[in-house]
C-alpha cells in the first residue's frame, strides 16, 4: 500500500494517536507525522482537488488528541503538585534540567508559555503539569493549550505541503530500501539513546564523588563556623513547596559571577536544589570549585531528605521571605545568615514578615494565570 493511500484511509487516526501519545510523554514522532500527513494530502490533491478541508480536519483531530493527552498531566499537576513534576521529569532524557528551565519560563510568561511550548523539546511535557500545580483555571488551560497545539500542528502540516514533492522522492527511496531503511532508523535511534544514557552515567559517576548528607550538614550547623547554604530552587518551586532549610540563602546559578565575587572562598558552602539527583547543585558546586572555592558540595537529597530526616524547616511567605513570629526567631534567623551584611537584611525581612502576619501561600493570588 502506497503512503498516500495509507494516509487517506488512516490519516486522522494516526495523527490522533501520535499527538496524544506525545502529549502523554511517549516517544512517538508527532511532528514528523504531521509533516508526512500534510505532504500526503497535498500529493493526493495534485489533480486540482481542494486539500484545505482535509488539512483543517486533520488539524482539529490533532488539537483534540493533544488537549486530551495534556489534560491527564494537567489534572495530575493540580491534584499532586510537585510529585507530578518529579514523575514526569523522569520521562525526559534531559530530566536534570527540564523542570527548572520550565519553571523559569512559566515564572516569566505564565500560562501563555503553552502557546509555544510544543516547539521546545521538554518544555511542553513539564509546563502542562506545572500549569495545574500553579492553579491555572481549566478553561484558561484548554484555551491556551489548544491554541498552542493548533499553531504547532499548522506549522507541521504547512511544511509537509510546501515540501511535498521533495518528500515524495524521499518516500520512494525508503520504499526501495524496504526493511533496511527501518533497520537504519532503529539503529540510529538506539545509538542516540545509548549515547545520552552513557553521558548521564558518566556525569553521575563524577558528581557522586563529592556530596554531603543531611546529617553531616545538621552537625555543621551546630558548630562554628556555620557553612553557607545556598537554596538554588526557582521562585516557582519555592511557591509550590514554601519551606527551606533554616539559614539558607536564595541563589541563582546564572548569577554565579556575582556569587564568586561576593563570598569568602575559604568558607564551607553547601548547595541544594529540587532537581533529580541534585545535578544542578552539583554543577554549581563544580563551577565554584573551579573558580577557587575550596570546599563546595551539593546536599544529597536536598530539602526532601532534610525533611524526611525530621529536621526543622523554615516556612516562607508568598514573597519568598522567611516567616518569623517572635524576636527570638528573628535573632536566630539573623545569626544563621552566613555572610557579612546579610544578618541585618534577614532580620529586617523577618520583622516585616512578622508584623504583616504569616500569610498563607494558598490564600495569596498566583501571578501566573487564573487560579481555579
């Protein structure tokens, strides 16, 4: 059966399954499918038949499949929050950075990021449950997600239509190769996955050499000098999990040059994040060591491990400040700040938070889209 005949009979079903599978996180070729279907529809209309109605129908099917698949993760993010993000991130070959990058995009653009998320690998898979976790309304999510999928699908179909003649030649060559072509494609895909897996294993083997446990950190915090503790989670992550290790300082690894210039390189530094295997924290630690810091280590397990060990955590307001309700807590927080000048700032922030009251995150309006 020729390709255009296959698309003529099963095209909408193939598009629906591919796009929905891609939205669910399955390794299916959604964009190539859209391009091939667009080219096949254009080739079948060479004799003068109108091909815009079939293209519009396929686009509607793609939007339906994509939105249905995304709704699964959106509802998961709404119900389980950060747990869903950790689960879905494991589906990505670049899972160590995909969540944090998406949180930053979402923090800047809000639900509008869904309009272009399908064009950026990894962004769509994480931005959908993040929208649910951040309290975006269902109708707002469906409107933005549907528009983004429609734009993405229209681009794929248009590329197929424009390059239909060239694609027909490629299809003819593949047909001549037969099973050999399938074997070559499968081999290339296997090589790519194996390479990414090998890179990850090599990275983790390197990063495992220098870490610190939560028990070791707790012991250090009860002795002098107290280590500098960097919390490099994104503001959106702190909004979803509004707690921190007492005495932690919020930092951004993108401002590493400022950090290198601001702190004593002989001081013990501990870094934690929310990414799987603490890779972001480990990379920042490695870079700081290369910049001359003598003792910089990531915290194994991050805030989750600290909490599971039963150690106290500090609560945050919706503005990211630590809540302090008594003068003793203010003094303690100020004493925990590990660099000159920060103690007064911490005390001032804590006192302001105390006088304003301990506002709940869930009572505050989210700045990124409508709340449900």
